[in-house]
C-alpha cells in the first residue's frame, strides 16, 4: 500500500465526494507517539482492502488542511489521528494508541 499526500482543500472535497471508503491519517512529524502510531498502522495495513485510498496529512506543514478536515468531518482535532470516511461521513475516529487496522477492518466488512 502507499500513502497519498493530503495537501490541498480540493483533495478534502474529493474525499467527501468519494463513493466508498477513504482513510485519513493525521501525523505530527515532531511527535514520537505519532511516529509509533504510524509505524504500527503501516505494519498491518496490508490487511486493508487495496481499493481504500490512504491519505497522509502532515499536520506541521498543512495545519490549515487539518483544521478543514476537523470541521468538514465534524471531529475533534487530535494527533496522531486516523479517520475512516465512508460516503463523505466519518464513521471511525481513532487517536494515539487506539489507532488500529483491526478496528477499521471491522467497519469496512
């Protein structure tokens, strides 16, 4: 699997319009907890269906996009944070040590 960099407001709009599932991983490049959560997710992400786009949001470089994501998907900003989006709605919001491929898989099956 491969990350898709999330770097524009237009991409957020595309995610909202996407039919099916998308994942947004919000990551702080300055946080060791965020790095550990990312590595843990990446170790298991091959279990995710290959047709689910995986977006990676660098919170340090794109703080404005992070704020838009929180507003558009009606979630409280956290870092690290994984959002599972279905048909434009956030159906799963995980953060810190609670980020897991297993729980996301339950939601997509």
